[in-house]
C-alpha cells in the first residue's frame, strides 16, 4: 500500500464517521494535509489575516460537511463511493478552491487595511451622515474585491489558455468571427463555441472563481486586454 492510499483511507474513515474516536487519526492526517497546502508560498498573503487551523475547521464546516451537522455532504460522499475517481485528487482541488477564495478576501483586506483603520477618524458629522458613509464604504469594498478577482481571472486565463482558445472566448462573448483570425464556417464556429462553454465552466469551478468576478472580467478586461490584441 503506497503512502497516498494510506492517507486517503484514514481521511475517508474520518469523513464517513467523524464522531468515532477511533477515526481521530484521520482527522489529524486531514489537518496536516490541509496545513501543508496552506503554508505554500502562493498563500503567503492569506497567512497575514487567517490562522491555518481556524481555516481548516471552517473548511470542514462549509465544504466537507452539511450545515445540519457532521454529515458528509452529497458531493463528497459521491466521490468516495465512485471507485473510478481519485478522491485524494478531488480533495486537493477542493482545498485549493477554498484557499483561493480566502486569498481573494485577504487581497481585499490588505488593500483596505489603512482605510479601515482611518475610516471613522475623519468623520465629524451627524449619525445619519456616518451611516451613509459606512454604507457607501461597504459597497466600494465589495466592488473593489470583485475587481481584484476579475484581474486575477484575466492573468489566469492569459496564462492557461492557448491563442486558439482565447480567440474562441472572444467570439463567444463578442459574437464576431473576425476574432478567429481565419476563415471558418458558421457550423464550425458554433462547435468551437459549444466546446468553449464546457471548458470555461469546468475552468471556473476548478479555480474557484465567482460568477460575479467572471462577469466583471468579461465587461472590463476581455475586450481591452485580450480580444483587441488578437485582431
């Protein structure tokens, strides 16, 4: 039995019966796996704002188990029961999706760290004005957080997609065949677009991007940073 198989079995035993004291080792193994990923260089900013063990417990509650108690959620249960599936690989993907989501929150917190500490110091007006300003700040914070994610999506897609895929992406959202850079029939254009829809859906899920962030990427960056340069 190799090391990964042994790890997987211990983790699965814990997940299927988390209240059993005999499965506590599986909990510890799972936590070590999570923390090993948490302490990778790509999550250095994340560690400025979050404790690894706290995030692991958050991961258990929000991703692994159902909200109505320590019962394995249906997706996890399905992956465990599917003997054709590499459960450990799926688990790593879930961990990284979760950590990337919190990394975006950390970028947002880092960007507004000074503003948050100063936001009340300059207010010398009535309570109503204070309330209005705080509500405005909250909206700005949300918008800025999405812009950070949209920029991350831009860099990720530029790195991971081939030129052909980028051209199909432009056609998909701008509906102009000129972005293909070659003569192509309507039928072939439609087939490429259909394949891209599936590719894009899987990519967004794998990377843990939000639909709001992706929509902002399309609106603000797709044309200016990708499509315009392909013409």
